[in-house]
């Protein structure tokens, strides 16, 4: 198939489309967090259903990323991205009009399936367009910064919509953006694929999904219901057995979904681990603070969205800063510095309380956003640079699987820790009706809903007790996140030491920067 040198305009246009696509994925997650109070009132999900509503998207996405990354390398990353974009738009409409918790969970899972086609395609297209190492690092920094910005823009856009419409309307935001991606992507994106992808090993697909979902479900249920529950042991055994069989099969088949030899490269393995642990610490805070702004401080969805904007801007700044720091202090030190800065920011959240002190929140959000933007930019770029460009889709998928899995586990574990501390610290006033007390022990939202039907004095006391218990749980999760970021910083400084500042694919140099793009759409 005929190849062509891509023009600078098309190169940066590809980056713009990729950034817009990843922006939608992160906006969707932030908008969901802001919509939770409204959907709880409307659909009345149980605590377990609410966790699945929040986690189902990430679990489905993480389970399929590896397969979709391989598929993009085979059929074309542009083609897969456009297919996923159309699917994401359809699933967004289904989510918006879900009429039950079960339907919403299923719709979120479908969104995860579509998202799994989009995420690795964006990074692999960027990797194949930007063959110059310095340009590639800068492009990944922009991509990472835009991704971080979406975490803040989601609540902002969601808040604007929720001030006037029902909770499901936040998912309709995706539709015009996805339409723009379809049109622009069809025109701007060049096609690229692995010229020798091999055959898909079908047994590896269900094994990879069972391994991810089994282990994640076990962790989630252990944290929420207790490790002694029989379903925890069953899920853990399924996950461990599937993971063992999957790894064993990958080492024996001619065309594995995951090239296990990649993990022998310290740069690749260290970046994957840093991604997972960083997202574990970061993502849960988005959910927790969406509830804090609205349910504890009593802010409107729009005000809550605006309040989180400094963190998003800081993430963009961190991504841009990372490219400059790599040449001065090295990759490992840049990741470690970013995580140390984030750890300090998480620690500042301990100064928050049941009263609004926005200066404290901003002082915490800025270092968390900046530090995570720095760290995640370097790790994403290192993963892409450590593999030949024809395997960029598979490598991106491995990286994003670790990222999404880390984020989903963070949601499950830190969310469950928050709930556990909340229940332990909840000290309801004498005279609280049994039904109200039961609802209050389930969640902060349950406490406030029950208090609304009580006499004013008692309602105020129940609300104050619930808010205070929630803040106590929030402090524990912030402390865990700070400690985890600190430990990961030390590990990254060690694991990524000696990795070259500039990593170039020999094939790029030999081909004089002629990537394997085709003129075909």
C-alpha cells in the first residue's frame, strides 16, 4: 500500500482530534460524578449498585483495552477510533435515558466497550505521526494535559447542564463532540496499522477479560462487604486462574495479545507500574470531592464544577512542564518530582472541614494537578517510545489498561475505605428514627435525604453528624493517596533511573521519519 510523508498541518490536526477524543472520555467520567446525587434521587440505587455505576465503565474499558489495542494495530487505528466514536455516542444516549440502576450499569458498561476502542487509538496515532522524539514528548504532554483538563471540565460542563436539566442530560454533552470527531477524523486522520499483525488468538480474549474483572470484583467486594464473603474468594480464584492461563498462553502463541518481553524493559515496566499507582491515588479523589462540594458544602453543580477548574488547569501546565524537565533532570526524576509534589497536595486536603475554605482547596488542587500532569506525561511517552511504532496500539493499550485498572481499583478501594470510616465515625443524635439511621449509615446522601423529613433541629444535627463523618473519611483517603504517591515517587526514581532522556525508534531514524501511514482512509 502506498505510503506518504505526512504534512505538519495534518500531523498537528491528528493530535487535535486525538486530544478531543480523550477529552470526551474524561469529561464523561467527571460529569458522572457530578450527576450522582441526582441519579440517586431518581433511580434509588443501592450502595453496591452505585459503586457499579461508577466502576462499570472503567472495568469494561480495562478488560477490553488489550484486545482493542491489538485490533487497532491490525485493522487500522483510524478505522477503530471512528467505529468507537460512533458507538460511544450511541451508548451515551442510552445512558442519558436509563430508567433503572440495572439499565444504567449496562449502559455504562457499553460506554466502556466503546471507550476501549478510542483510548489506545489516540495514543498510537500520535506515536506514528510524531516520529521525532522531542516532538513526540511534547505531543504526549499536550495529550496528557488535555486528558487532565477533562477531569475538571466534566464537572464544569455538567454543572452548567444540571442547573437546568435532569441528571441524564450530562451524557448528551458527548453527542455533538463525537459528531465533530467523526467528521474531522474522517478528513484529517491518516490510517496506520501494523503490516504484520499476525492472527488474533481467540482464547486469549476471554482469558484477559476474566483475569481483569475477576480480580477487580474480588477487591471491590472485599473492600465493600468484607473479605470473608464467599463471592470474594470465588472471584479471586477466577481472576488468578484466568491471569495464570493468560500469561502462560501469551508466552506460547505466535501472535500474543501482550508481548511479555516488553516487561523485561525497565523503562516500559516502570512506567506501567507508575501509571497504575498514580491513577489509584488520583481518580478516587474526583468522585470524593464531587460529593464533598455538593453534599458537605452545599454548593450547586455549577459552583462545584467551577471549584475544580484550577486542578484541571494545573494538570495541563504539568504536562507542558514535563517535556522541559526531562532534558534537565531525566525521566525518572521528573516522574518522582511530580509524584512528590502531588503527595504534598494530597496532604493539604487534611486541612479541609465541613465549612468552605476555598483557598485551602486551591492550595491542594494545584500541586496535585501539576504533579500528576508531570508524572503521567512522562510515563505515557516512555511507554510509547519503548516499543516499535507498529506495536504502538498494543503498547498504548497495556499502558491504558494499567491506568484504568488503577483508577477503577482506586474508586473501589478508597471509596470503600471512605464508606467504612464514615460508618465508624457517624455519631447520630439521640432520637433519630430507626429508618433514618439505617439510611444515614448507608451513605451521606442517605443521611441528608432522611434528615429532610425530620424536625428542623433534629435534621440539622443529623446532617452535621453525617457531614463530619464524611469529612473524616475523606481525610483518611487523602492521607492514603499522599502516602501512595510518596512510595510511587521513590519506586519511579529507582525503576526509571538511567532511562535515556531521548528515546528514538531505530526504525524511525532508518526510514527518515516516514511513518507507515497510507493515503487510504
